[in-house]
């Protein structure tokens, strides 16, 4: 048994009593540190329910100090486990929606690319058809209208008699499958799939009455079924 005596100047309490007294008491600094490190379950639950950011904070703290979650009780550990195991990727529905959107976008892009590719040669095809139509129109306009006095024509123009003597009106209804040179027996290379046709009709031109003027229409169809049409006029030529 140890009896605590009032301090007296010049006297020292027994060492045994001092040890027993100190062993039964917690130092002030240690008590304060324990209180600062403790969080009650109610406090932790209220903070966990505030926001996801706060839950993330507790998860990180739990990883660094696993004993922290144990202080909050069973409910706190359950909440931390639910948040920590929450899916961080995308759901199957989101993935399907993403695939559908990308598929629709790719379909539109591919259609545009297909159109661009299909018409990428259009300028060249157009120029070739235009050149063929201009050449045939010029050939017809250079013919006599009407026939020269005493001249005998070869009749309606065909590719076989095209080099003979013809008047402008004899080119009416002239047509070829493929574009031929004047003396050609086979289509010009590269122009086999172009078709040409000619129409010659009486039509007035300004003060020149119909019959004294004709309208010449040359149509060239491209391989893509696009028609290039040129018109020209030829007026009557008198012979003295």
C-alpha cells in the first residue's frame, strides 16, 4: 500500500509509490493524440453520405491506413466496400450505343466516298464527250446547204459512206455506237462506250426564214449515261 503524502520541502516520495502512480495514469499528450485520431461511426457515416468525393477520400485513407475503416464500425466498412468496388468503365448499353452511332457515321462517310470515287473521272469524261460533239458539229457545218449545182450526193450519212459528198440535211438521224474518225472503221480507242447522234431540222434564225436555215443538234452520251448536247445553225448558200 502506498500513501500519497503532501510534498514537503527537502523530502522525496518513495520510488515505488512514484512508479505505481505513474503506471496508473495516461500522459496528457498521449490522450490528446488518441482523441485526435479517433472518428466515431456517426461522424464517418455523415461524411460518407455527403458526396462521392468524400467517399473517395475515405477509400484512399483506408488504403494508407486500414485501421481507419475499422474505427467506423460495420456500416462504414460496407459503404467503403461498395464505393471501392464500383465500376469505373462503361456499361454494356453504353458500348452498344457507341457502336451504333459509329456505324451510322461510317455508313454516311462511306456513301460520300463512294460518290466521290464514282465521279472522280467526270471532268475527263465530260471533256472527251465535248470534244467528240464539237468535232462532229464542225464536220456537219462545213457541208454544203443545199447541194452544189450539178453535184450528186451519197444519200443519208452512215459511217460506211461518211467520206462521200453530203449536204447538211443528209446528216439528220446519223448515229454511231462509239466515236469514229471520219475514215475510221472501228471506234477510237478509249471512246468505244460513247454514242453520238445527230438531228437536223429547219428552223428560222433571226431574219433568215426556216428552210433557208437549219438547226443542227449533236448529242454525245457518256459511259455514265450523261448527255452532252451542242447546237449550231447553218444557213442557205446560193450558187450563181
